[in-house]
C-alpha cells in the first residue's frame, strides 16, 4: 500500500470513528432552536419561584421550549443564535399594567397639582389643542423606546387613536393590551359616543388574533361615562371578547361624587350595574372599602397599582397589603408620563415596596419578591394574560430580559430579588427579547430609530408650548 493510500485509509477510519462517537451522536440528537440565552441567573417567577444559577432558556418560534441549567440545556438544544448572559440576570419581561403612552409628549407640562386641577386645567386643554393621529404616533414611538430600554415587554394602554398606537407597537415588536378610550364628551379621535363605539368595533375586529396586540375598549372612568354607556361597554365586551380597561376609585373626590350620584361607592356601583367581569382591568383602585376589595376578588377583576402617580398627585395610598391578603389580581403600572414622569417599572417596583412599608408602619409588607411579582407574573394575572406571559416557563411566550448585575450600585449581591427591586435601574437592562425576537441588543434598539424619535418629539414640544402659552394669554 502506498503512503498516500495509507493516509487516505487512516483518514477514512478516523472519520468513521468520529461519526460513530457518542459525542457526535449526542450533538446530532440536539434539537435545533432559534435562540439560546445561556449562563445567567435565571429568575423564572414560576410557581416554585426557581432561581437557576448558570441557567439557560431555549426559544423557538416565539415561545420558550425549555428552562434549566446551562449544561442540561446545551446537551439538548443547538441554536442558530446564542446570547451570553454570564454575570447577568435573565428575567421575564416586565409588564406595565397601566399607562397612556402618547402622553410622553406631555412629560412635565403640569406638575405639583391635584388630579382634578391637573386634568381639567392642563391635560384636557393640551390634548384638545394638540392630539392628532400623527402626534399619537410620535408619542407612542417615544414611549416604546423608553419601555424597551427599561425591559418592559408588555404594557396596558388607554388613549385616543389606539389603532395607531397598536400599529406602532406591533411595528416595534412590543406586546400590548391596548384600550380605545370612550368617554361622554368630544375628544381628539371621536366626537360622539356612537362614533367612539364604531371605532372600538373596527379596532377590536382588526387586531383579533394578532400575536402581539390585544385590542380592548377603555371607558375612561365611572364619573366620565354614564351608566347606560357602561352597560353598553359590558355588552360589547361580552359579544366581542374584548377586555375592558378603566380607571376606578383613584381619588376621594371620585368616591364622593359617585356615591352622591349613584348611592354606592365606585366598585360597588360597577358591580351593581353588572359592569365587572374577569375581562376587566381597573387602574388605581386607591380608595376602597373592605367590601370593594372582596368584590374585586369575587369578579376576578385585575387591579393595577400606580404608586408614583398616586403619590405625585396626592391621590392617596391604595390598600395593597389588604388586597394581596384577599387574593386580588394585583399588578403594577407607571401611569402616563405626564403624571409620573417616566415609564420605568424599576422605579415603580421600588416605590411600591417602600410606600406600603411607610404607610403601614410595617417593614415586612410588600417584600422585594412580592414587588417583583407585581411587575411580572402577578402583573400578567391582573391583565388576564398569565397563560402566556409573566414567567419563564416552557410553553409561554418568549418575552425575556437580560439585566446587568455588575454596576457599582449593584455590588456586592446577596439576594437576587432585593438586588432587582431596590438597586437595579432601567439603564442596567442589556438585551430585550419579545415573542422570541431580539428588539434590543447590548443597549442598541433594533426596531426603533432613537435619534429620529427624539428629533420629532422635540419639534412637537415647541407646538405644545405655543398652544399652552396661547391658552394662558387669553383673559
């Protein structure tokens, strides 16, 4: 046998051995997936509250297919794309349970006022002079960019031109439960109640079955929508399956007015007229009686706590510890940027935990873990979406956030929930995945043009400023 032939024979034998080796056989058995996130501290928020050090998450076709130790996941899955999360936390996408996203463009126009004065003297007039579909699109883009940067992957909104908001949200790759606001006076997008209901009908029909957008109807509040119209909204929800998003019991004045006009406090009134259901999401719920808390639980109403907005407007302190004890579906929100003034769920978590310790004189209430749950799995329950989002579990939507853990304000680390709630900031969010799609990688937005959004927002600021100056100049 010649030397060349011997080399060929040896190479063939080596290749045969390799092809039959256990290592190659194992590699060939690995299931192909689109994405692996490996090496981080995986905070699952599942029912066992597993925290997996050196963990990994496998993603395929927009859903999580496996969560576990990195070594186990790598033995079972091979990915087309891998995100290295070593030294970082891997958490469920945060859920902002209540906001008005285009109001980013009204950030700071009227501060240090109570809700009634803030709304009637500043916000409603500013909206009347400035809100158009184009305005809403720019404000939505601005809010989406801010939320993605802060690790928010799902938000619940109520505003005008909500179809445009849905369009921008889907384009940016963000998940939204989006409510078209209906109200008993002319507003930017619809001047009459029948017009508003037709808009809502078309809006819900258009987005039905969309992977990211859940279209809802949003009667503003029981003090701005008549009983007959509230009943009509409930019938609409029953017929279409659309969720209902509304404000409830935000201020003492609201409670006093509803009680005077209807002979019952807000939640009791809404229960009496058959408005409440397991499709209802009620924002604020600050001034509640013990019976109203029980009614929220009885009707499976999702309640969304907005601590920063409630503090800033001095609206009051929601009975969150009592609601938690009663088993109310309780989430967390920022409210709009005109009354907060940011869309950071990290600030909301921190505020929620600290506010209730102070107001109850009990440092043990609303623990860091409970606050984090309000922004993840319990927030998903409040929106009636926990079958799909809120935790890192096989079968759920792949809404995943990678968070840096090595900043000075995060060093050293002892307890992951304490670290996330009391120390972490929006700027620590590194990478964001929604429905299996990377929408921010290493702090770079991939679905939105940040520079252009800022440019458009600054131009609109000039228009808003001029409109307010003109209003103030009038006698």
